[in-house]
């Protein structure tokens, strides 16, 4: 067994040392199969002047899957990862920053905060919405500091995912010192140190395994334990991607401290958070999500299998609002003049990568006296309300937590409580567009899939340097300011996409990060369904709009497949090894750090077309009834592609008789690059759609207008006027894409095109195509439109830089350099890297 674990540790070391952070594979270093984090307690101070987040994180562990069976070491229990075998070359040695810690504690004065009293009043409402209860973590430190080189060769090594952090100190937490904690132990008297150690671990075990209906008591004792004094420093070392911790003479994970406190600071250049200014020029900071997720925000276990809960206290200046992934709508508590404390928690276990925070001078956008009209499609609503009643009677398959799917009141809640936040300058625009859309889209999602997995929602308009149109996290959605222009269409569809992630991506997650399609394919498919229901479109009209959208997505997928590496086009890059990890739980995410992959749509599009193909084959009503069953069975769990496909074919067995099999679907859609063969057969049907035919007719008119303009006809202008039809936003996108395929458009045609459709007032998708036309035809008087787009719509403008450079036109290249110079410092790392490669 010892040899096996030494090999395991050596493999971890090899992974750590050989991986170049500049390359595109992302290592997940945490040894989750040895120890598994069950809960995080973060206690943080945010300093905008130094752009540093500083504080502690207390981690509560349980032994991992490899260590739960067996007894002593001699009986085959999970032993150590030999530190001597690894000889990790640490970039930051072990040290004890007692002086710094004390200074911080006295400066902020947070040691003596009261916490929620035991047996506090139940403040959750009938829908399962938990109200705020302020809790704060106290701070203590021990005096011991050990030389990390002086140790035995068999000590167990705990590995956490970590980068871009300054780790100051790691210590064991004396949870046994908490008053009233005796209820979690079986023995009252302790005779030696080993019994005391066992008692501490027993306390943590009992705490993390409390029944779901004891969640308030559990949070209370998590807070109390996180404030307990330290009982000995632990040795630690940091590598490029990990934090490694050990305790002298502890050889097995079962004997390793199950509650540890880590003191640390973030770095201003850390890649998990972005320090920037909002659209009102006020400072803010927010988490970016992928590619490295939260390991530069706090030491954690990144692999999805490490499903945990968390609670967080954040202190910052009183001018800032703290938004976070949390079940409660936090209300700040004033600690002293100019300083506020915010507290959030979650009771549903989720991967640490879904933790999200955004701190800024946000303004809450509130509804006027009238309430938004919540509309639902009666056909969907009646069908699924009956299905919900049947599904509630079934038990959940996840670990125990306060689940909304088992709460009849929550299951019947069409619209969950929600708030909207934005920079002050965008407040009116949000009130005009966003406030009315949210209840409509939430209601449409409920009509389609049933119970909302989360009890509340915050929507935040993030700064212009945000690299996507949206991002969903538990209880909070980030939206780009780009969705606020040109009417409600883009805003509504993107909002529906992010709301869909509550079910697919959050409540149901991918067990292997490389299977992004499970999240993005479902969200792309469902955004069309939600949006049609939200608009209360008749069935035929909804079908036509979805066919138009399918054609646009087909064109995008076709172009992407032609212009990207084949390896990046495979939805299951690990194929039959998908979901597999090493003996310790470590793994590598292929191309996880590839900057270009961030902007690729292949996982969205191929996943969408697969789901659309299945729905068409099975029938819409049957398909959505199945999706409800699938959500009911797998919410709160992680899945692989096979889980979805096997359940689908078992639930609808007649499809097997028509040649559908899990193996065939995986081979055709998931394990192969390029365009799936079934899609090639289907794509021609979308050209016959009425909305597409309308666009084709308009394209012919514009080609004729352009031909006449080029001939410089002397006929009166009145005779040249053409009656153009009013087009939907997606039709405008298709029109402009079609005109981009024309070799030349003369200046007069471009001017007429701009005037006819008021292109500078359209949504960002339309304006992006307009900017492409401006670049292609060197419409110099409209270069200001490009400059504005590249500065205000950074989430969509990356590839416009390439268009500006490819023509080798001096003015266009100068424009590209100018815009990049103005935005480079604010850009996220992936965007800046891709643009720099285009320009230099």
C-alpha cells in the first residue's frame, strides 16, 4: 500500500512540475479521493486600495472514497502520500505570520462578534427562502512553526487547488473547545492526545452529517467551530497550482485534522477575480469564473466531485454592496463608521467552482408601483403542473440537504424573489428592459421544467470588460451591458439562457469538466423554449423563430468547424476515459487554459443540435415530460453524458427500434470532430422556413439596389425607393450575414442600409454584423461605430480586431491598436491574449 501511495504522490508531483502555466491544460491537484471538503467558512476583508482580499478560510473534511473502508493501516486503510517521495520544491516556504495576524485582528476588531443564537427563530418562509442572520468568524493563532523539511517519510499530504495566493499560515482548529459541542461526541473523558484528536474528528463528522432539517443548527456550529482557537500549526508548501499541507506523524487521512484554518491573501494579479471600475467609474471586483475558477480566491478543492456548502462573511467600506452566491438576501451590519459586514450562506452542496462574489457601488433597481405582467403558456403550465404533483412524491437521489423539489410550496412558485443591481448610470435602462423580463422568463422556465432549484435570484450588470454576455452561478446571474441595447430580444434570450443553467450546469452538473455541452448545450436549447413561452408565442410562430435561430447557429457552427483545430471540436475529448481520475483524485482538464477555447461555441452549438434532434425524433410533449423526470432524478448530482442518454432510451424504449442507441449517439455527436452526419442531413430544411424566405427576399432587393447604385442611374431618387419589410432582430442578423457574402457594397447602399434599419440603435448581435460590413467595405465615416463597439461591447468584439488587421489597411490597423491600447488594462486575460496575438 505504501508503494502505491508513493507512486500516487510522485505522479502528483510530476503533474505539478511538468505543467507550464502558460500551456493550455489545466491541472486539478486536490486529492479528493483521500479527503473531501464538506463545508467552507470564509472570513474576508476587502481592500480596494491595495486590491487585496485577506482573511481566513476554515475547511471541514470527511475522508474521501478511498479511505472510508478498512481499519488501521495494516488492514488496508488509505495511508499517506509520502512527502519524502515528492520532495515538492515549494515556491513559498512554511512560515508563521503571527505578527501580521495580530495586527489585522486588532485593527479590524472582529473577534467578539455575536453569532446566531442556538435555537434561533425560524426565519425561512413557506417557499424555503432563508432570511439573513449575521454571523462572523473570530480569529486566533497558535505559536508553533515547524521546519517543513523535518518530518518522517510517511506523513499524509493534503493537497488543495491553489494559485496566485499568498498563504500565510495553516493550523488545526480545536473544535472540541467550542462550548456545547459535547453533544457531537460519544465520550466525555479524554485520556491522551490521540483520543483528543479522534474526538475533534468525530465532532466534525457528526457536524457535517447532521440531517437536512437541522441546517440552522449546523450553520450555527460551523460558525462557532470556525471561531475556535487553533491547536497547532500545520506544515505547508505551495506549488504553481497547489497548496500542500501535512501534520507530523499523521500517516492516514482518517487521522488528519478534519477542520483546518488557512490564513491567506489574494494577489492583485490573481486570475480568479477582476479588479476594475464600473460604467460609472467606481471601483469594483468580481469573480470571473473559468478557466481557473476560484483557486486564486481561496484554497479549495476544484474537482466537481468535491460538492460542498459554504458561508461567507465579507467586510468592506460602507460605500460598497456585496453580492454573492447565497440563499439569503444579505443585509449589511455596521461594525464601525464607514465599515459594513455582509454574510451569505448556502445549504445545497455544489462544486467550489460555482462560488461567486461581486463587490461594487451597485445600485438596486426597483420596480415602480405597478407589478410586471407574469404570463405563462397555458399548454405548458397545465401539462407540467400535473407532472410536478406526481414527481414530488418521488424521493430525491442526492445527499441530504433542504431540497426545494420536496417542498410543495416551492414547487408551485412560478417566480422566485429576485433583485436587480447595476452601476448608477445604467439604472434607468435596467428599469426599462430588465425588470419586466425577469418575472416573465422565470415563469416560463417554471412552466417548462418545474420547480426552481434555487430560492432567490440576484441579477447584476457587470463592468464592460466582462468577457461573456452572461454567467450563471447559484442565486446570482451576471449580465453584460451589451444585452441592454436595441430592445428586449437579446436581453430576454440571454436571460433565459442563464436561467436555464439553474437546472443544467448548477442543480445538475457535469462530473467531468470537459463535458461542457451538458451545461451549455442544454442552456442553448432551453433558451429558445423559455423565450417562446415568455412571449406567449403561438406554436407555429415559436417554431418559425426557432427554425430561424437554428439556421443562424448552423452557420456559426459551420464557420467555427472550418476555422478551429479538430481536437477542440470534440464534445468528449477524453472519450471512454471521461470521468476518470487518478487514485488520489487528481486529473488534467485538456485545453482548460486555451485562451481561444473561451470564445468557441462548439460545445454550445453541437450540444444544442443534439438535443434538438432528439426532441424532433421523440416529439416535443414526450421529450419535455422526460426532461422533467430527468431533472427530478438527477438534481443535486453530477452526471456524465451516458446518464442522460441511457435514461432517455430506457424511458422511451420505442426509440431503440428506430436505430437510436447510446453508442451511436456518442459516436456521431460527442466523440467526433466536425459536423455530425445527422446534422448535415437536417440543415437544408431550415432554408424553407417562412422567416428565412422573407430575409432571402430582402437580400435580393438589396443586391438590386446595390447594382443600380453602382450603375449610377440617373433616374430620380423617388423612383429608386424600394419598400423593405420590417425584420425581427434575428432576421436582421441573417440579412447582414448574407450581405457580408457579397463581394462589394457601394457607399450609397451602406448608407441606405444603415438608415432603413437604424443599425446603430439595434442590439449588439446586429451591430456586430454591421461593424463587419463597415470594416469589409472601409466605410471610414462609421469607424466611430467600431471604436464604440470595441470599448462598450467587449464581450463580443474580440474577433473584430482580427477583421481590422486582416485587410492590411493602415487606418483600420491604427484603429485596432488605438482601441486595444484604451481597453487592454481592463480586459480579462483570455481576451487580451487572443487580441494581442491578432495584433502583434
